[in-house]
């Protein structure tokens, strides 16, 4: 699960700075709670410029400008550092938001907000929810209903429902249902979990090594784990005639512009044949050409990551996972 602070819940919602500081205090407790479960509560890039006070005459007063009045210096420092280092927006894989699509909630445009970001992530199969500040107009609805509009054709519009948390105890109860074993909280744990849980995948002995030279990212690790999980499920759904039983996996993850897996282009295959060829003498595998890959983007460094695997997948043949790391065909 990924969680974003609902920046709309801080926008002109508070009678005075003291009420806002109390809401921030509750938010910091929730942030600490999520860290206990190996998660990271993220803030949107626009959060620091929100105007939190209701009074019209204070509309030019941003969050940053009133923090100096908070007497709790330690919490003030923690909060300021947090909002000054926001989560990258629309960060997953090669999936980029187009200029024509947008998101609406409560009849308002929310594309450039945490609600739009969370809806975008959930649209692309990531379990993402919101944490709203309290007391506000947003600490009432769960789930929040967001309308995704890829174009002006109403037939293409979709409803995306987002979990919206504001009560610390209720969020804690929900997080307790998530097993810690399902959270890869380091590159090392990602490697160990993957080798333990995906019996149909055969990992090259050094396939994870290139990740260790880069800062750990929880969203990237979660996405890589999901990619491996899908490949394992796909392999288990092949019947004795090497036919795909679960067509949903193929249609959902291997086709279309925003597919999670794809083949390298013809030009890449010609130009980077050496970089797309892998071997592992330790498990008795000679040189094999593996242009098929899964796609992830590191949210901190913005580096594209790739997961190269053998294709096609057949019932009695190993599914080789040869490489997980920075893209090897960088132009």
C-alpha cells in the first residue's frame, strides 16, 4: 500500500494557526504509524504552497509562512523537512500522464493534487490511498470517488475509489492486516522474498546486484515485486499444451501503450544485442538473448529500471530472471 497526504484537506480548512498545528500533530502521528509498518506517508509537490486558513484576508498566507508561530520546535522542524521533500508526481514506469486526461472529485478538478496522483497510481494497478487532515471537510468520505477522464468521450470515463483515512486507529487496524512479509523494505529483502515466494522463476545469481548501487526506493521495490509476482502467476497459468489459460494477465499486463512488460524495439535489439545477452555459468545457463523486460522508474533518481526475463514462457521450461537494474539500452 502507498499513502499520500490529501493536500486538499489542508486548503482553507482551518479557523486559525493553532487548529492547523493540532491537525499537523495528528498527521505526524499517522506518519510515524505508517513507518512502523514499513510504509512511507508521502506529501504531494504542491503541499507546501497550500493556504490552510479559511479567512479570506489570510489567503496569501501559506503553510510555510505560519510554521514559525508553532511553539513545538522539534515537530515544526520535522514537518518542514517533510514537506520540503515531496514525492515525485506521476512517477511509475514509462506510464506518463497525457495532456488531455484529467481527474475530478466532488465536481472539482484534482489532477494536480494528491487525489489525482493517488487515482493515477491506482489506475495503473498500485494500491494507493489517502490520509486526510482532521477536522476538515475531507475527513468524512471513504472511499473518495474520483472520475478519470482520458478524453471528452463520457463512455471512456471511469470511477476510481480511493481509501481515505483520517482516524489513526482505523488506519492501524487496516495496516495490521498487511503482513510485514509482503513488504520488501530493502533491496536485500526484495531479493530474499522473490527467491522464496516465486517458485516458477529461476533467478540468475547476480540478477539483483545492480540494484545495490542505488538508493533504496519502497515504491520501486513494490513495483518490481509485483512484476515478478505477475510473471510467476503467468507461468503457473500455462496449460500442458503451452496455452495461456488466464487471458486476463496477458491482456492486462503485456499489451497496450501502458503495458507493464514489453519486447525491446527492433533498433534496440540490433544496437544493444550485447547488453541484452545474459549468462550464468553457476546455474548452467549459457548466453541467451533476453529483450523482453518489465519497466519501473526509480522515483528518487528518476532512473528507468528494467527486469529482463525469458520469453515465451512454456510449461516445462524455467522462467529466467536474468537482470534487475538500470536500463541497459540508454541512448
